[in-house]
């Protein structure tokens, strides 16, 4: 079955961006002029998704507000001849159906995905973490196709130096990488010591999951701080069903912390035809 729904967990507290995130959700912080959440939606739509499920919190009303029409802003843009921008703003959220699910307590990523169960229904779905941005939809597209052909869940992977694995979920491979960058997964371990890590392939924030994961999430015992880890539910799936990872050479930006967000902004702005040339001139003067 074609994957047409994507879940975006966006109910976290964004503590690494305080005090900005007191009022502005981390997922709406801009990359130049576009919220990270919008870039995630564009990536998902590019991979064939036509239904976005945003898991949000009642404490973050700005996320729902982002999808509301703003006729007065559009009218102002049109009356001042800025039709291109008006068209762009007007189109936001119209190329895709957007639904909301609510996580009232930030009990972890697994719990956030579990909150989307009713809206997703009984079909495979993608999960995109909005604090990791990709340069294109190609990874998600390949993952969705692999889920369709194998009938099992798929995670996005990246190869890192062995000493860097300790901050991530790491897969235990059940075979070797094929020419398409696909590898069978036996299990996973969250934040291992490098010496104990079963590989140097870390799970990045893209998943395509079969809906039985919801039953697994419901079984997961809360860990430290009451958090329900998604990795625990995926481990249970990998133990009894086909489970694969995909490594793909795609640009990836980690925007979940201020330094990563800033460097992503600079890298992307340097490529921007409007502001790139000026930024290129100014940047060396600061070194
Ligand atoms: P993060 O751990 O990066 O987000 O989760 P956070 O908890 O908001 O950020 P910090 O660590 O306090 O700075 C990755 C994504 O998962 C969502 C977050 O909103 C973020 O988009 N998330 C996390 C949830 O929706 N619910 C949770 O319980 C935890």
C-alpha cells in the first residue's frame, strides 16, 4: 500500500531554544524565511504524501495558527503588487491535508507517535522529525517504496565515525549494505557506548512504519523521566518482522540546537540566489 500519511511530532518543549520557545514553537523557527515545519511538509509532499498529521500540544497554539488562512495579509500583498508572495503564502497547507493530534504531556517520541494512532488509521505511515532537515525528498521516497515492497518498517540511516555514535540510536545490522544503500536490521540500541555499538549506522529522523508499531508503542515501558522511546517499539518490530534501513547520500541539517540551526541557516543562505552573494561577501570580513 502506498504511503500517503506522514506524522510530524511537534509537541516537545524545545528547551534548547529557550527563551525563544516560550512563545515560538521550535518547529516554526525559520530557515531564512520558511519555518522548519514547512520544509518538512515540502519534503513529505515530494515523496508522495498527501496527508500530514502534526502532533502538537495545547501549549503551542502557533502551530495550528500557521495553517489558518490570513485574507487580510493576502489582500495587502496583492494591493501592493506582491502577487508572487501572496500566491506562495496562500498555497501553504493547501497542497496537502493537515490534521492535528494532541500530546498533552511531552512523554517522549514514542508516545508522541502513539498519539497519532486514530488519525493515521491502519496503514503504513512516515514519521519526520522536524529538527532534522533534508536537502531533498529522495531518502523518504526510497524508504516508502521499500516499505511497500517488503511489508516491513524502514528507518533512515547515516554512517558516522565510530566514536560519534553515543548520542544516537544505532542499528544492529543483519547483513551488509546493498548497492541501493539498503541494509537489513536485526535490532537497535539507543545511545550506546562506542565500544559496545553494533555498527556506525545511526538512525536519522526519518521513519516509514507499519501500523502494528502502535501496538508495540502501547507495550513500551516508560524509561528515564517517564519517556516512551520509539526505539523500543521499533526493536520489538525488528524482532519479528522484516525491518530495513536506508543509507542515502542526501544533504542533512540538524537544526534541533542553536548552533546546528545557525549553521544550517548559513549553509542554505549561501546557496540562496537573493541573499547568497551578499552573505558570501560579508562572511569573510567576520573571520
Ligand atoms: P527533541 O527532543 O529534539 O525536541 O524531539 P524537544 O524535546 O522539543 O527539544 P529539547 O531537547 O527540549 O530542546 C524531536 C522532535 O520530537 C518532538 C519535538 O517537538 C521535536 O520536534 N517531541 C519530542 C514530541 O512531539 N513529544 C515529545 O514528548 C518529545
